[in-house]
């Protein structure tokens, strides 16, 4: 049964969505208003990539799939949900926007069945919780040079609050360091990359971000040994010292027990150690956002350049307040600190993961020296 509905507008698309007091997995039809930012970015990503066939695998109310069909030039959109009530609502939203049948197709089936029957240029997996159960089917169904978009909302597992859950779901050690959100995103991308290896598939992150309660990654799929070998070089472990705050990527055969300061090292991973976004793609994405009609445009135009800039430095970010607290000093002004780093020939950027985070190629002794002598 379709619940009480309210008509809203996202982008240039009218949507009938359920009116719910609380956002719960057991709701008759799932719609999350807080994910409008994610859907806006998806529309812009699809406009950049122009896939011929798009799959909104877990469509819920159909918000993402119907928007893709209505606001982009994609040839065909499949909007699927196993819930019969969701399926009926998807059809209502298609009709509400007068989208021709050849542009969008509502499907009422299990996700794995859809992926076993068809192949796609773009597969979007946006579950309530972890995406792990859909990984193999999606990787078998995606075409070469296609795009795999994946969301994870189980951030507590990925970020180190529930490390056993991370081991069980993602086969990875999570870490509750100050950059917990970055390590969580890198665990997610690394999980996709490791699963892709068995299908002789490499992945290239086009755009990835951490926003509030979820992680989101858009990954280009590339088949062949060349890309697989490149991915293998980017699957690493993070080793972190909670005493001196040193951190580094290491391969499995190069893991150390103790830090140079003598304290025991904590380990997270496997993680993705390469760029989590592509700078050229970010530029194209930013242009599409600027040119389009999006309710979250201001937010998008802030985060995309920030994500692009921080790709220059792969090492996990440092939290300036954490360092200053350890040194028992007041945090310096960011602008002056950045000037000082650059005068000493160090790269430094902000990070979208944290308002107090800095990403730099300076080692922790140099960071402490410059912060202390500020």
C-alpha cells in the first residue's frame, strides 16, 4: 500500500514522496530527503558521462532514477525496487513527469535478478546500510569503461566504532583515528577494488566524498591486467601511531610493529591508498553543477573544488586541533599556517572531511615544529 504522499520538486523533476515521521528501513516506501545532495551530484555526474543505459538498482520512491531520466540525456533508465508499493510509486513519478516509456522502465524484482539479466553502462547501488551483498552481481553486470556508483551508510562500522562489523562485512580493519571518516571511505573503495580483482577489473575513482551519515563513490570500471595491476599497487594498509600521530601507507609485507618513536603502531585496512577522485572529472562536474538547476548547488560548488584540491596529497589528513591539544597550545589561524607551510616548501590543503583538517606532505615532526613556533 502506498502511504500518504506529498509532491515536492528536486532539480527540475516533480516527485511524489511518502510523508513519514521517522526515516526507517521498515517504512512502506523508502525516501530520504537528506540524500537530495547525493541525487543532485548523481544527475551532474550522469550529464558528464552520458551513459546509454543507467540502472537505479534500489530505487525506493524512484527519486534518483526518475530524475536521471528526466534531467539527463541518458538513453534508457531502469528504476528497480523489490517492494511492490515502491514499484507503484516509481510508476506514478514517471507519469507525473510525462517521461516516455522508451526513456525509463520501472521494474519490480530482486536486485540480483535484474543484474543477472542485463548489462549496464552505469549501475547505482544506494542501499539502507552496507552495499556488500550487491557487489559481485554489480561487477558482473557493468560494462567495460562503465561507471559503478556505490553508497555506504553503515559508517559506524567503517569508521572504527564497530570494528568487528567492519571485519565481517568489508574484510578490513577499521581505525578510530582522527581521520576516521577518510579511512572509512578508503576501506569502502578498497573493498570494491579487491572484489573487482577476481573479475580482472580495475577501478578508477572519478569522484568520492563523505557527507554526514554516508560515504559515496563514483568508480570507472576498466577491464584488463594493466588496470588490475595498477589497483594492486593502491591497495595498502594504514599504520598509525596514537602517541606521536605519525601515519603512513604500507604494503602487507612491509608492516611494522613499532613506530620510530618506539610506541606500538595501530593498523587499518586493506584500504585504497590512491586518489579518491579525479581532478579533471571534478572540473567537468563543477561546470555541470554551475549550469544546472539544483537545490543544493551552493553546497556542491563548495565541496567539489575542495575534493579536487586535496587529491594532490594521498596521506590521511591531520586534525589541527588534535595536534594543538596534544601540544597544549592554541590553534593558529589557518591562513597564516598555510603560508608558513608553503614558505617551507611543503604542500598543504584543506580537506572536505573536516573543518579543522589539513592535508600535507610534511611529516609529523615538521608539522609540530611549525605549529609550535607559530
